[in-house]
C-alpha cells in the first residue's frame, strides 16, 4: 500500500469514528489537524459537522446523560459498511440521525427546564466554539443566523432580554440579524461594541491581535469604542463600509468598497488586497491549523494581493513565493506514541 493510500485510510478511519461518536478527544484533534492540510477532508468534516453541531448545541447543561442515545446511534451506524462509498454512507447516517436528534431535543429540553429551576433564562449563557481550520453555522434564539470562522468563540443567553439582544464574540463571525426594533442586536468585542437593528455584517476580534474589524453588507450598524466600561465615541457604518480599530494606537480607520474580501471566508475563499504579509499568515495559520512564523521582520509589512479558494496551504505558499520576494520552509506534522499529530510549522523568510 502506498503512503498516500495509508494516509487516506487513516483519514477514513478517523472520520468514520468521528461520525459515529466513538472518536476520543485525541482522535478528534488528530482529524482536525489532518483537515488543516487537506482541503477535501476539511470540507468533508465541515459538512458533517453541521449535523453533529446540532446535537452538541442541545447539550446546554453539563451532566445530562445522553450515552444511551449515542449507543443506539452507534449500533445503527455499524450496519452500514464503508464499501458503499462516502456519499451512500452519509445518506444512511443522515436518515438514522433524524430520530435520535428529535428524541434528544425533547429529552434535553425537559431536563434542562427542570435543572434551571428559578434561574432567569436571560442569565444562563450558552457557548459555542470552532476549532482552527473549521467553520460552523447556527441560529440564535431570536432567529439570527451566525457563521463562525475557525478558532472562534461566541457566548449568548439562552433567551434574550426584553430590551436588547447581546452576545460576546472572540474571533470572527458573520451575522444575518433578525429585525427587532424594540431590541437592538449588540455584539460585544471587548474594546468595541457593535449595534444593529436588523442587518448583515462581519466582525473580527481575535485575542492577542492588534486589529478589531467590522464590515457591513446590509443595513446600518453603530460601532462604539469602550474603554474601561465607558463609551468613548461612536461611528455609524453604511453598506460597503469597513471600520478597523487598532488597539495599540487607539485609532479608527474607515474604508469603502471590496466588501467581499472581508466575508469571503464563509465560502472557503481567501481574498487579499494589499494586505500585510503578517495578516496573511495569521489568516492562513488559523484556517489550516498551522504555526506560521515570519523570520525576517522586514517582510511583515510586505503588501500581498491574491485570491485562493480550493488550494491547500502548500499550494498557496508556493503561489505566494512565485509572486513575492519570500521563500518558505515547512516542517511536516509528526506523530507521537499514540499517533497524535502535532501542529504544522511553517517558516517564512526572504529569498
């Protein structure tokens, strides 16, 4: 068996265990790491995750025992061998998952209500995370649709308050907000606060990074700077405008046009327009679960322009090297004694 066939076999085994609910935490991390360098596997995992995330989202309270439901699901999944192909296999899984999801929904809703007791739902928070290299989408209690980029965390109450709909975001997300003029929709980014009445926009605020960004595609939003809990001025955005806030300098930058660049990640596309190489590497690192280091400081501000969609990390780096004064060195992932893959490491240097 060739190395490529062995590699694919490992992917298939891990993916099968992931779908059936049998994968351990180490195996899930290994699958995510493999997906970071394989566009085909990444799309397969992301697609299957939409169903599995619905089950995870139902587990709002720890301690709810769903092992019996998973056991029945795994037994049913075992009836369908891999030889029929992944498409046929997934069709069977989707049909089998429907009944357990409905049963689990009712069971956990009743259990959850009993556990809440007298606690107001507005103060009970739910949290959803996405790993590096993966995306997910779901709906908030008011019907607002949210897309989460990789390495992102969002927190929101299981029921919004009567006077506002407030959530907390670390990372990057796109929102299609359900209109409700009586309850403004507010995204808390820490240093900034973004408010909308009914609109579609993108927010990016990764911990440890200097840039906090909001891009508006429809409607209007109000962006307010928050310093030690006190509002310090605001900006109102029109469709097509992007506002960037730099934490280190405390300055805002407003620009118009090329809004697709800021929201293309939802469809798995990268669009760079005169972006500093440091920003390019940050986005690629999050998307492909890689640790990318720029060895020469002078390269960090090098402006790069390009668009990528189906390419993997290796291909993207090769294309960047062809059009830029850089070279790169990739240290492939290694496995330890329990076959857990490490992080892909990349060094960027001057040619």
